[in-house]
C-alpha cells in the first residue's frame, strides 16, 4: 500500500510590524506571492511597496534598512488583498497607461496594456489623414476610467471629446482622470448607452467595449472575474452585443466617421462583419504583444 503524503498548507502571512525594514518586507512579500502561484511575485511586491510608501525604485533598493513605521498595517492589508488575487493596480488605486497615471476604483475596468493599441492605431489614422492639428470631435463609448478619451485629448491639444457610460460612478472617475490630465474642459461626460443624445458630426469614435461571451466569464483569471465590473466584461452570448449597438448608433448619425475599437483575441473578422451593415472600409489593425489583432480601425460610410 502506498503511503498517503500529507498536503502542505501554506500558513497565512503574519502582519508586518512597524520596526520591520523595507528589505525584510520586500523579501517576505515576494516569497508569499510566489508561494501563492503569482507569476509576477517580485514585481508586484516592489510596486506595492513603492506605491504605499511613496518611494521610487531607487530608494527601495538603496535604503533596505528603512523601517516600515506607521505604514506596516497598510502594507499588511495590501499583502492580504494581493494573496486573494486582487490586482496590484486596484490595491494601489492607480494604473499607468500610455505613460500617464490614472485613478481606478471598483467601479471601472482595470486598464490593460493591450488597450494602448487603440491609442496607437487612432493616432496613426489621424496622422495619415493630416488631422493632428485639426479641431477634431472624438467620442468614447463606454469610457469607464476615461483612459481613451483623456489620453487622446492629451495627445491632441486641439481636439474635443464626448465620453459616454451607463455608470454614473464610472463617469465620476473618468472626469477625475480628465481633470488630473488637464483636459476636462475639452470633454463632455454623458450618462448614456452608446451614443444616445450625442449630436454629430464625429470625426473619430473609439471604444473598448465588453467583449467576453457570457459563458466564458467564469473561466477568466480570478484577477479579472472577481474584480472587474461585470458590466465591463459581459459582451452577451457571442461577445458582440455592444459592437452591434455601436454600429446601430453610427447609422443614426448619417455621416462618415472613423471608428477604432478594441476586440478580443480572434474577434476581428466577426467585428468587421458586424459593421458591414453600415458600410465600411478597413483603415488598419494593430496586434497586441501576443500577436492577436487587438484594435481595428474602420471608416464608416453612412
């Protein structure tokens, strides 16, 4: 008979004390995160400490004997939350996107690096059309934290924008981020679904809509399914519901616009088919780091 080996259970991490040092905390956090199966254990530990202590990376490395002091309890709570797979950006309350820092809360999607492809592609289209200095009118559908509209207005000082979202709480965060970037006076925030109540013409429409098929959400990583708002994830039975709504809204505008949307891996062809009802020509696509088409740009001929 084979002996039954006991299962080793990871003991919960003990809270930090005020007299413990940065170096000790960094080592213990890294070890605990790795034991919990977090691939980015060392990076997450460093980022959390930097954010919570208000230090840059150089100080973290050059002053390892510095004590945690009154921040020990906050760091202990942050470790507990990360071990429960809450994303580091949510614990810190901010996310870097396109070289700028954005506030995020439980009311908005945690921005991913893949979404920067939407900005890159939109700016490429604008440059190719000679619109960089034009007084563009830009709409951001389902703005969430406002990363798309705020970034585009920061990059295009003559542009103005409209940002819509069904969530008033999300619009509050989007406005806060626009204010932090100094672009709030050039954007109108509208509590609406899609382009309801928006009057054209609109030169550019951008969106990172929910595109996960409903029955696929349960299989997402816990960092996503347990912490991102469901309304920002659920794209309906086939993941394409909101793209159809956007296409219908654009048809009502009755003028031509450029549209740049984020799409899920393998969805590019299906999304283009959705827009076939309003007539389009392909302006370009942009792949993410995994080689998947992540942003699609179309010119809509209404």
